[in-house]
C-alpha cells in the first residue's frame, strides 16, 4: 500500500496574505437567507457539528448580517474544505431563549453566528 | 541537608492539558510541521500583545464618524490604522492567535449595550486585545452571562435601566468581537491619547463603562484569605 499523500500546506497556501475566513470568499454561491429573514435553528446531530450552541436549538431568530463564507470549522478539523457556506449572524430575543427571563427586560437580545446548514426558514 | 531529606519535585502537579500541549508540540516538531524556533517566535509575539490598539481604535472612532463607520463595516481594515494587521503581522503570516481574521466592532448606543462571551471556550480577539483575563475563560462567566446578563453585569458594578437593551454576543465561530462603548460625558475636547487611556480592557469586553479619570480595570471582589500565609 502506498503512503497516503497529505498536502499539509494546503491551507497555508490558500490563507497566507489573505486571511481566514477571507480566503473562502466567493465560494459559497448564493446565500439562502438575507438580512431581516426569520430563521429557525435546526436541531441537528451535535456528534460532529458542535459549534451551534445547544441553547439556540429549535428556536427562532432574525438574520442581522451575512458575515463571511467558510466551510464548517468542524469539517476543517478533518481537512475537508469542500462545503463552503454562508455564515449568518442572527439575533435572538432573550425571552425566547430562557422562558424565565424577566418581562421587565424583554427587549434584551443575544447575537451569535450560525452556519447556513444549521438554519431553516421560520 | 539532613540525610533523611528526599529530593522532591519543585512542582507537584502538571495538568493533563499541559502534558497534552507538550506532547502535541513535540510531535509536531518531530514531524517537521514547525520548528522550535517557530514556536519561540510565536510565543515571543504573543507576549507583545495588549489591549492598547483596541482602546485607540475606539478613541479614534469617537473623534471621527467616518472611521467609526469603517470600524462597524470592516474591523480588520479599521485595525490597520491602529497598527494591527490581522493578516500579515503574525509570525506565520496566515493564522492569528485567535485562529481567525474576522473582527467585528460592536457599537453601543444610548439604548443598546453589548457584552461579549465565548460559551464554547475562550475565543477572544487577541491580536488587538492581548490575552484574555482569567475570569473570561471560566465556566462561571461563560454559562451565566448568556442567561443572566444583567445579574452578571451588576456583579461587575454595572446596573442598566430597562430602557437599555442588553445584547450578549456569543463568539462561537470565526468572528472575534470588541465592544465600542459610548463616549462618556466629561470628555469634551479631549485628545485621542486622553480618550485612549480611559478605554480599559473591560470596557472593550463590555463588562465596564469608560469614565473620565478611570484608567484601570476594576478590582474583582475576592474573599479574604482565612489563614493568610506568613501572618
């Protein structure tokens, strides 16, 4: 059996002088959501995709910014950069995240980033 | 030295993570991924980082509305004006000590207050803010801030009225964040240098508000030692 070839410099070549996530710009294609869209966080397996916080799963949010394009960081850990997708900054109402959150402060919010594969239209 | 004296290690315990880091580092060097020299250069570079560039960025933005717009639009580009090149400055020329090169500057308004946390671990914009404080990495801060932000901020000495929306920012992907607080009253006519002095690290994380005359982070409350050594 021949020795497998790993191009250990692949990411270095791509990101040097450009930056990461900037080096993936233009690879994700058309974004599925736009600013202002109501979305819902999919409750998918966290076996590999661990970065979407559990406390946001299944809940509704509003897209506030299309931040950058990137493969899921969890894929990159396995040297897989094939599935570049849009990353969205989304805004939750604290009241939606935590049912016991005080009504007095019902305007409080939380912002975090969710990849396109983690979202569905609300 | 008595003959009963037994040689004992200077340090009793090394944490498993320290052993893991050492093992991975030595393997990486053995495999030729980087050299000990590279590692030294990186470590030296890490020790040069501080929150001063981020403080200056905020001070500049307070004085220049056009620059403020740039900060909000493109934090990495805005960082160049305070001497931080997220992409080319690092010894490796591709990664940063925060892993990634995306900075967002979260601008507060009179009715909006941002505060940053990383619930996953400890993501922090190190190129522009230096090393994170110990409390920022604790599970206590991380799990409580997202759920009880006002209570946690109150522990930091900040009590906000219900007219102010508190927005927690959870840094869980490739973006790193700093907070741009509102310019405080009593700083009219101040120079950029004067303003830079009052933007402390805690102001940039969002757990403190800038105040004229206040140029250091607040001391954290600690329980006094019950049996202090040597007294």
